[in-house]
């Protein structure tokens, strides 16, 4: 069964990748990829209280999601969302576990409500005013594929535009040693069920047994492998190359996503 | 949407292992809540702890998944022939055509809480026997379940706090409608841990006694744990001949976000109202056609006041309703799944379960809140699940013979 959608906007933020327009020449190989620490913008759209309480994953998703939606010339308030992350707010999780292992277990209310996996989705809805449905997913290393598949089924079955926010942020030590996500990375896609003048590309997806494609650039390939959300980079690479193509995106150990991409 | 058939379902919570015990507890108005003796917790509260979870043995080839949450998942899968039903579905549809969509809020975080007590004094490192991916990670319970059954189709965890295992029905329904799968294991598993106990305590939302939803004197929730599963399949062709009258169908789903606050509901309940209205719209039903509402009913001041106001405005006083959290406690990410199964029992057995522990109904809430069990034919029910981050989900189930 093939799922079809139209990409209308892309948001990208990660180490050495500051937004989609400036990253295209890096992904296409016209400029060298130079990794540097991800800089997360302040989430200015949030009310002051929420801004103070927001962690990296909130800042990351607001940056990538708003970039994609602005590119699609849409208003976030009307878009359902799919958030997919391999983990939640790592710093916050560490702080809670540390306190719970100490003599003083009185964690703060903010720490607690920021511990839920849907923290980014909650802040997103507060920032954008979107009262739409928001699916919040986790599939460990398969989180990008799981998020894209969920987003595509919403586009196709519910016949709606949607914003997909795939994101990951690092844990501090000692969790970093057992889950080594090196930096914050996010991809956001606005997907539509019909082709419009805004469409950048048509994508179709199938489940496949084929292995996931690798990126030729060793530094970008290392990024793809080290951060689950970056498993979506081969899709963006094909779009950046401005050529129609096929890619296989990583998903579960038992199945991957075969994508056909037609550029407009 | 086309209705979907819950061909098999099961639930394990503090009121019982499997459907027979769960139904008996509901009929007998028995609560599973008891003073908290979990781990080293020093809070004056009650919990709905499932007995015997730590005696469950994870199969040796899946040993890396061993943690309380997956033990509870396995205990749940062993009840009511559910595992056998999954094996039969694999034979019928193929391992790649069955999806896994499970909800959890805290997954195996307890494993990490315990590991932090055993950090290396010199280096701060976590113990070498701690396996993050298969235990702590939010995906763990779905990954365990798919490996347990050898499933190779799509799999995901939905983790939107206390709406998680209601929203799994939505993801599964779409993937079935898109033709990617023929059947889905849906449900939720959440287990006791210190993060939620001390976390809700920090918010002043933990009651020191068994929670009293919709009571005028309600003063907070009681935390529980549960594993609930359903096997979703398409409604067979010619349902009149091929489906028994008491088969349970998923008829509608409504989802929304409050866009208001991380841990308080919108004061007018705009988001929860949208979720209930959308579920009605999707199922093509009028409010008067709903025979029972299983309320989110956490017994916090805010939740019940807002939910009660919205239910009263949408359904009036005519629709019997209750929160079953006085029996099971609030099982957080498993609540949507557990309460879906309770709704299925209500449909099949004509039982509207009373809300336990509630003595004096909040006079500000104009509802037909059930203080006693009621026995009557039940054709269609609605279940509410709301959560932190302002996430809302309402599900509507119906009995095939009356749908």
C-alpha cells in the first residue's frame, strides 16, 4: 500500500545545520559540512513563564516547526501535529532521577510536568494556539520512520495537512554514556494531501525489506547514525540535490520506508 | 470512520488479573486501592498496585527488556487467551500485517530511578547491568511486545501522558484504513514509579486517602498501574451473520489540545469539549445516544470541575456517568486502554459501574453520576482521557447488536 503526500515546508536544525535554506548547499555537497554545536533559539512565541521553563526539546521543535510552517505560508494554529522523538527532555530526566536517588525527593512541579514525553507538544500548542490533535510518538531509533509513517497516514486517511516534528536532544552524564545522542537535531515537514502551488515535492512511501540508504559524506552519515531524528536526512538530501529519486529511510529492524521523491 | 472490531481484549490492574476478576470487582464495587508500600516511597497516599508483578519472569531471550513495566505487560498479555489470539491473528494475517500501538507515560523509568541509587561513587557511572534502550526508553513496551510475538509490522509507542492509550486507537485506526496493516494490538501499560508519585505530590495533587472522583470534598488522585490490550480488526463482511451481538466496536475518536497550560486544564474545558464533540461527530451519534460515560475523573479539584461542566453542557443530566479511578486508581498512560476495556465490559454485561469512594457528590456538577452500580442494556459508551500538556482524547464504543 503506497502513501502519497506533498511536502510544502521544511524546517531543519542541528549541529552545523542552522536552517533549511542554508543547509541545502551543504546536503547537496556544494559546501562542506562543518559540524558545530546546535544553537537553539529562544522560544519567543511562548509566554514569559513558559519560556523560562522550556528545555532544549521545546526550543528545538518550535524552531524547526515554525520554519517549516512559515515556508509553507500556513498558520500553525490550524495544523494537526505529529511529534516523534526517541526521548524526552534529557536534562530534566537526569535532574529528577538524581533527586529521587537523594535524601530529598521533593522534585519541583515544573520538573514533573516537563518529564512527560509530550512536553514539546504541550508547549507547542501553548505557543501557537493550536487546539488541533497532536500525536506524540516514540520508537527509539526508529522514531523518524514511525513519525513519518504516522504523519503520512494522517494526511492520507484524514485528508488533512499536518506538521511532522521529528526531534532529539541529548542526555547529560551518566545517561549520556548509555544513550549517546551527541546534540540536538530536528526535522520538521509540512505535508499536504493534494498538490498545491506551494508543493516542493511529492513523496510516496511503502514499507520495504531493503536496507536504509547511507549518506556519502562521512560526517553527515555519522550524524544520520548518531541521532534518530537524523535518519530522515537521506530524504532531505534528495530534495537538496534537486533531482527526483528513490531513498530507503531507516525504520524498524524488521522494516524500512521506501520513498519515491518527485521534485517540483 | 468505519467501525473497528475489538476481537479480543483484556485488562490487568489492581482490581484483578483479566476480565473475570475485573468484572467481579466492578460488580462487587471492590477497590484495588491500598496504603502505599511501594519500594521506599515515604508518602502518605494510597496506590492501586498490581500484586505479583515482580514475580513475572521475562523469557530468557528477551532478558534485556526485564523491568517492572514489561513484567506488567507480560502479565497482562497472559490473561484471557490474549496471547493465543495474537498468535492466531499472525497465522491469519501474517506477522508483518499486525501493528503494535501501545501507550505509556513513564515506561520503565523505575529502572533508571533504581540505577541512579547504584551509581559508581568515583565516576558517577550507572551500573553496567542497566540497559537503557530496552527498559527506560519510552518505546520499550511496544518493542518488547513485538519481539515477544515476533511481529514485523509497524510499531510505536504513543506517549502523551494520561491520554496515551486512548490515542493509540487513533493511530491504529488510521494505519488500518491506509491499508498498511490488517490488525493491531492496541493498549497501554504504565507501572508504579517514584517520578509520578513524588511528581504528583509536588503538585499537591496526591490524595492521602482513596481518591473520590466528583465528590465535593475530593482532594486529589490515587495512582495505579495497569496493562490493558485489545486486538483491533476490521468488522467482518456481513456483520449480522459473522459478529455476535455483544461484539464490541470502536465507533468514534475525538482528539484535541487545550493550548492553555502544561498541568492545568482549560478552565472552560474547550479542548475536552472538542474531543467529545469530534468523537460524536465521527461516530455519527447524538449525545442522547450515549448510554454511559466513563469519565476521566481523576478526583483533582480542577479536572473534575472542568470535565463535569463540559459533560453536563454536552450531555445534560440524562447520561449516566462515573469515574472508575476510585477502583483502579489513575493508571496514567494505561488509563485510556484500561477504561476502554471497562467500557467493553459495560457493553457486554449491561453494567454501569459505580464511582467508588465518592460520598457527597459535588453539588456544582449537574450530572447523573453513578454512586451505585446500575444494570441495564448498554448500546454505546464514551470514554474520556485527558493529560498533561493539555492533551484530550474521547473514544466511543458500541455493542454490535445495537450499533
